[in-house]
C-alpha cells in the first residue's frame, strides 16, 4: 500500500507526502510506545511504527529512482541505499 500510494502522484512535492506521513506516523507511534504502561500499549504502537517505516522505505526508494539520471549515477545511488540495511547483517 505505501508503495502504490507513492507511485500515484508524479510531482516532486507530492512525492514527498508519503515520506512526511511515514515520519509523523512513526514519531507519534514512538511517543505512544514510550508512554505505554501495559503490554498491549507497546504492541499496538509497534505495529504503527512498522507501517510508518513502510511508508518511509518505499517512498525513499522511489525518490532515489526519480532524482537520479538512469545509468551509472542511479546505480551508485541505489547501491548506496541497498548497502544501508545490509551493513548490520554483514558486520555481525
């Protein structure tokens, strides 16, 4: 769903909306999880954090693809983006 929502608008200012939505959702869910007093008050915000992170990750990848020219420049940008999540797994 977040990826499809991001693909719908074509203008750059509209393309940033899913990123902002994801950041706000993630921040509010983090606050709710931090203020939680019970197990369910932590579990539900963690789900909302996952949804916010999904918006951020898919929108960031789409923004990378749209902001770099096709070829070596885009390949370097996408390679750097892909190295980010892989670094902790590789380093142990």
